C-alpha cells in the first residue's frame, strides 16, 4: 500500500483504538461508580443562573422555558436574552416573564450574535455559576445538580459540559446523528478528558464559573463557534474543563442534507479558525499540556485534505486513461477498519445506554454513518479551510438560523 493509502486507512484505525482505550479508562476511573444513577449525589446546592440566548426561537421557546423553569434545584434564576429576533420571540418571552418570577428577559435592539447575547446574560446574572443552554434545548431536571457538583472542591475548574441527546429521530439523518453523538462525540469527550482537557465544551449545555469567564473577557465576538473558542481561552489561561455524562439536555438537529451541510460547514470553519489561532502553542512550552488536544484535530484536517488528493488523483488518472489512483487490492486492512468501526459503535452505544435507553435500534442505521457523515465532514473541512484563511480578522460572527429537523410528536 502506498503512503497515501496507508495514511487514509491507518489514521482513522489508530484513532478509533486510542479513543476507545482512553474512554474505557475514563469509565473505570471517573464514571463507573455512578453509572445508571438518575439523581446526583447529595452535596452543596449553590445558587445558579441559567442563560438562554434566543434568536427567532418562537417555535421551540415554550418547551425550552417550561423545562428550564422546572429544575430540581432550590435556588436559581433564568435569564433569556432576545438577540434582536424578527419573529414572536420577544412577545413570547414577555408573556412568560409576566407569570414566572424566576424568569428575567433582556431584549437587544438588534442582532449581535450568540457570543454577545451570552456575554450580556453573564454580566446581568446574579450568581457565580452560569449554566448556558440553547433556545431549543430541553434541560433535564437533574442536569444542574450533576453539573454543579463537579465545582465543589475544584477551584481551578472553569467549565463543565454536559451530554446532549437528540430528540428528533424520525428520519435516517436524525437516527445517524443519534448514533454519532454517542459513538463519536460522547466517546471523544470521555477520551479527551483523560488527556487533561477538551477540544470543545458543548454550546448547548455547559456550566461556567463566572470568575473563569472574567479572566478571559467572556466569549469572543468574532468566533464562528463560540463554544470551541471559549474552551481554548479557558484552558490556555490555566482553567480546567470537564465532561459530565449524567448532565443531559435534549436538542433538535438538522434532518435535511442542506441543513446538515450548513451546520457542519460552520462547525468546520469554527474549528479551523480556533486551530489557526492556537498554532503558537507549538513554541510555548508552558502550554504544551494542550498539544494532544491540538494535534489530533490538525491531523484530522490533514486527513480530509489527503482524501481530497486521493479523489483528485483517481479522477485525473481515469481522465488520462491511467486507471486512476492505485487503490489497494488487499481488502484485509479495509475489512479490519470496518470491524474496528463496528466495535467502536457498539462500545460507544454501550457507554451512553444508561443515559439514553433508546440507543439499541440506532446501531442498525450506523452502517450508513461512514458513507454519509465521513463524506460530509470531509467535504466540509475541505471547503472550510480556504474560507477561514480568507476571512477578515475580527469580523463579527452572527446567528445562522438552523434547520431543526422534523419535530418529535
């Protein structure tokens, strides 16, 4: 097998094994004793502020507020920030605030972007622990308890991210994303935790220590993915970030190819933007503890460009009558990759099964995951790279209305 083929095959094979081993270590050291528990252990119950940035959320807002106002927590406030919405979001928020004393509403005169909405909410919050969710997110009643307990006795812990679960599962794309959040995202967050940090907290559910946010100047206004940027800013400032699989939130995801493409392209652009801004780590020995979190996504970006090169060589060879790029005739390594991927899917779904009892039927649909999502994410990375390199520095990042799929019944 030539070097290009070896890299295209060997990299995902190696990383699948590494992620599984590290995730297994996470389970043994940090998760095993509490797997299956529905309620968090007893402990301090400090006051918290729940921040909900909203932009054109009229279709989902009532469910989000209903869950946010029904938490199993004695003392908290909910702050909803209407970021210049053009639909009925503002009127709905005012109606809820009139009858819900826990709810405070802030209206921004014009759309400023999610980072500014979060910053506004954080500055107005009364409490030192800030729990940030999205405007379509249904917060589990016990999520606050699971998040907050991690801060007790951990003064250097700046953020704790939770475990998003997908609500809409009526289409193939929806089912594939259910499997993806377990077999890829949940697995990697566990594995990265054993490396001493995270590449990103989940923008849809994360608890922050106000002091930590103050030291970094809150969220970056020019970040395409504010969750990735704030994660790296915190870690570079010496704060720790952690993953708590028990802290659940139920979210909606795109179920059309167009909506999924827009989402993954934004994710890819945001990830590359942050990677580009963090390359100076290579010459800062005091920050080398973060190198494992930087090198892996850099290699993933190289892998995507290598896949593009393989496709171009194949097409060029066919057009020139040379037969294209020489694909390996020995199918053994590719069969091994397929088996390792299947093992990863099974292991990952087992990891998340205590938190989502409807995962077993998803395994059948995951056979399509490499075909659909590997191609999609690879294409997104290829397209995103020049867009980020050509993007003007300091340009404000603003909301993009998402495709939230087919609503669950």
